[in-house]
């Protein structure tokens, strides 16, 4: 206990100190006032309210640089800036790409503002006139501090965090290589999250923010048709609304707070995913699968994303871990953990019907014995599982669990012909590294092309420079080779209960995404982000494919070379965004 006090407690105190210093040195946005229809309303960022199409309104706000020597102000107008004045000086807003684009927005550095003002200062009063294009109107503004001191505080905080994670892991006798892989994943996610604006590379972010804001400010769960994403189960949004409230109390930008909350949840998914792999594999195959899990691009891209995806990943990973531990140990307490996590997962995202399918198979495999042989914890687990399964089945059968899936416009329609499901366009996959929901030439018509490509880079053209294209092409080529190793691993696997479980999990996830694409024939219906946890089935087969089953030295060298190349190129690409 004394060692604990001398080590982890001091690390926590150090992190707390640097977090407080970072908060104190960060600039802030304050005194936000909305001027509309002759009425002045004190509010806070983000400003988002229903307005008439073409309505003119204005927003005033103060930006205080505080102790920060530099800052960057990211403004997303909804929908178009018509005038921008800072400290009485009109800025040439037309020169800023994105001044009339809600999704893109524009960025102002302190240096740019000072250059227009002709003098340095730490206090800035902004007056923005805007025009609404229809629907919700307003603006979002986020200020991020810069300078040597803030950078130093951030680096020291995350160094102490890494040491803390490693120290706690060693105390709980977690294998060092798993801790090392976790640290790799942690640092990669920190770097990406810190450089990513909250709605960058997101999905329906405006709807998710609206959902959170209703709960946080009105203390109620909205009706399913009250916003674009309000059909989603409420667990994630209730938790995010709590973070939103805390951010407002601390005068911190709420979307940024939720972004970092999602980052923390992604670490739960990362850690329990590694724990799942440790219950499936051992030796070199575990190392290979663990490394790929930590650096898989689309999984990292989800880390700071506002939305319920990452909480579903985390709860599914916890549930799968519980099932695997129960199979390995026969301790019913692990199945209780799995049931609770699966229930939370379902009330986070309806894709968790697959999670309950995994639990159902575990239940059948483990409980096929006389009830007199069940332990007390197994009896409790069985009762909880049956009650939860009945509840989930009732909700799934009596409610629309995919909400607005049929409300997409015709630009993302695709053809549900057999060829689009049985053909894989390898040439396009390798030569055109990115895809999107709109362009046939990027492979969106072919189900497996789109699923595989979004498993790597999502629906985004991440980095379209020559460097980005080269890295994405290398990653795509490595993916094809890893797929071959995965098929070999599936073929040579020893079929025990664990292998049956992960095989059925893979089947259920792929069946679910195929069903969604057939029912709603839109390209975005088979986005891999819906089934990211399927990697916990597929990556073990990749590791087995070139590490086990009598693999030759040449095959092992080839497999490790491709795996390391995939990991390095993925990390470089993500850190270049």
C-alpha cells in the first residue's frame, strides 16, 4: 500500500497539476450574445436554434487569450458569414475558405487577427453577422491555445498518464507486451484526438449535438422525431449530456469535452479488446493481432467522434470479454458482466442485437448441463440474461431500430444486384485508395469493396496529397495480404468453443450489415463503422495465419513484415491529418 501511495498517487497528483495548469493557460470564449429579430439573448457556444430561411442575425463574443501566447479560433457558421468585425476592425472574411460552409468552417489564428488589427492584444471582441440558409441557424466556435508552455504541460501530462497506465498494469500483472501495445494505441489516439475538430470526419454530428443539448439544457429525453438522430437509444446521449453540463460549469467548450469523453471511452474499447485477444490467442499470434487492433485506422478515427459508435464498441468488447472469461473459467460472474455490458450496448446502439446473439451462443454452450450443476452465480446470470434477452427482443420487434436509415437522398442509392455482392473490384481497391458514398468509380456499388475500404479509412478522403495517396495505397495492399493470412488462419484454426464463438460473431456482424444494405440500398448502409468489433473475430485469424499451424520461417517473416508495414503506414497517415 505504501508503494502504491508513493507511485500511482504521485502520478495522479502530477497529472492533476498539469491538467489544472493547461486549463489555466488555455484561452476561452465568453460573453456570447445572440442578436435576432430585435432581441438580445445571452447564450453560449454552440448557438443553434430554428430560424427562417434567409434570416439575418448576429453573434457577439469575447475571446480572451489568457496566458496563452498563441491560439487558433475555429468557426463554423450556420450557414454564412456576411460580416466579421474584431475590436472595431473589419476582417476580410471572404478570403477565408469556408466562411459560407457549415461543414468546413474557417480558422483564424491569433497572428492573422493581430495582423489585421495592427497591434497585439490578449482580449478580442468579435461581432459576426450571419445569414441562415434554412432550418437551424447559429454558429459554433472553438478556441485552442498554443505556445511553448501549453505544449509542455500537455506533453508532461500524457507522459505521466502513460507511466500511470503501465504502473497500474504491472500491479495487476497484465502482460508487458499487452501494456506496450495499449500505450501505442493510447499515444496514437491522443495525437489524433488532439488535432481533430469535434465534427471533423464525423457522421450526423449536428443531430448528435442537438440530442445532447436537449437533454443537458432541458433535462428530458427528446421524442424520436425531434431531431435527425433522436431515434437512437439514449444511454450515450445521457452520459454525454452529463459531460456537457460539467463543461458548461467549467466554462469549457461542451463539444470538446464530449470529444475527450469519447476518447476515454475508446480506451475502454481498446483495453478490453486486447483482453479479448489475450483470451483467444497466445504467443506471436497474440502480438500480431494486438498490434493490428491498436493501430487499425478506422478504429482510431472513431476515438474522438461525437456519436454512439465508440460506446457500443466498448460495451461489446466488455461483453465479449465476459463471455470468453466465462468459457475459460466457468465462473458465472463473468457472464453477469457480459449481460450487463450487452444490455448497456443495446441501449446505446441497436447493432448490439449481435452482442446478444454472441451471449445467446455462450449461454447455449455453457448452460447445456443439468441445472443442479449450475453454481449460484450461473443461476443469477441465467436469470438476468433471459430477462434482458426478452426485453431486447420485444423492443427490436416492436420498434424501428434503424430510424432514419431510409431517409437518405437518392445521391447515395446503389443497386442491389447479385454481382454487387459477389464481385470484388481488386484493381479499384488498390489503385483508388479512398472511397465515398457518391462516386461509383471509387467502388461504392460493390458491397465488399465499400466495406473493406471503409474498414480502413471510413467514408473519407483522408489525405489527398501524394504522400497520403502513397500511404493509403500501401495500407490497402497490406490489407489484401492480411486478408489472405486471415483466410489461412480460419482454415487451420482448432475449433473449440472460443473459435466457434468468434466465428459466429463474425457471421452475425456480416449478416447484419448485408441485411441493412439489402433493406436500405444506400452506399452508407454498409459502412464498416457499424461493425468495427468484428475485428475481434478477424484479427485472431490473421495472427494464426502466419504465426501458427506450422508456418514456415519465410511465411512468418512475410507476415510480420506486412503487419509492421501496415502499422507504421497507418500511424504516419493518422498523424499527418
